[in-house]
C-alpha cells in the first residue's frame, strides 16, 4: 500500500505480491523522492505502464551508480523516464545521462516531472533506435571508455548488439545493467509454448541466448543476477 492504495508492480521472483509490497513499504517508498513518485503516478495510466522501471529497481540503479561515482551514463530504453530521472537525480551537478528511445510520446508523459526536478540539464534524450546512436558515439575515439555506467531495458533481440557497443563505451571498472534477463522466471522452461503470459514468448529465446553469451564473455570481470528485478549486473 502507498497512501492507502495498493500499487501494482510485478514482484519478479519474490514469493508473492504481498512480500513484494512489504519490500516496497518498508525500504523503498520511504526513500523514493517525491518527484519520482509523481512521475510514476503520471505513468500509471499508460497501457504499457509495466514497461517502466519499478521503484526498487530505480533505487538499485542509484546505488550502483554511487558505488562507481558515475558521472557519465547511457540508458537504452527510456519509456516515460523513471529510471532516467532516477539517474539524473543521482549524478553530480556536472553529470550527464544520454537516454535513447524510439518513443518520444511516452517520454513526454514524464517530461513535466523531469522539468520540475531541476536536473533536466543533466539529461540528453535522443529519439531514435539505439544502435545508430551507439555507433555514432563510437565514431569518436574519445568516447571509448568514457562512460561509467549503462542501463539497458529495450528490445531483447538486440541485447547482444547493444552489449558489443556498450562494452567499448563503458570504462574498465564501470557497470552495465541489463533488465529482464530471467524473463519472469521463464528461462528455465524447455519449450516456448509453456511460456505465459504469451507476450513474453517472442523474446524468450533471445533472452536465453543472451544469458549464455554473457556467461562466456571473458571481457567481463563479474556478472550477477538480481532476481527481484531480473537484472544482470556486469563489471568490466
């Protein structure tokens, strides 16, 4: 419950919605900035609201950025901007986050909150497929290893392509986070026909293959799953 109203969020691999709500009520909502609550509320009526980063996910990203003193970051997949704003609030005054998404209309749902937050100057939103933008960044040698942190929550069919570019853009000792790598727990299933809800089916095989590729990638120092948010966190 928040303000007496239960707010639906997928509980990932926790045992129940009630347990997830307990986590939110005891350790997440009390520390969630009001401006992020405002953005989350503005996004709640969107038919794809579940695409947004959950508040505990936003806190986790902020913690990781603080651990590496992130100043320059990339976000692939923005939706209404919850994680983008959480990033901007975490970064130092002269920090910068480049957010890339094909859907400007969704981003504009959260834009009033972003403008109100006082950190809009840290954000560069680019309406575009991500791969051309990442390629453009790599055309400048100065961008190789120039980023401290990256977060990817986008089309799973391109996860490997994003990885190949981000591994060059993010510095040694930096962090790359990929969302939904356990695909709601369905990665353990033997056949796509067993995957429910059906909307998870198209990217099921892509997710499994990406996990295999990441596990075999010797360029990564460490990788770990975070079950409640279904993330892989990598340190170069």
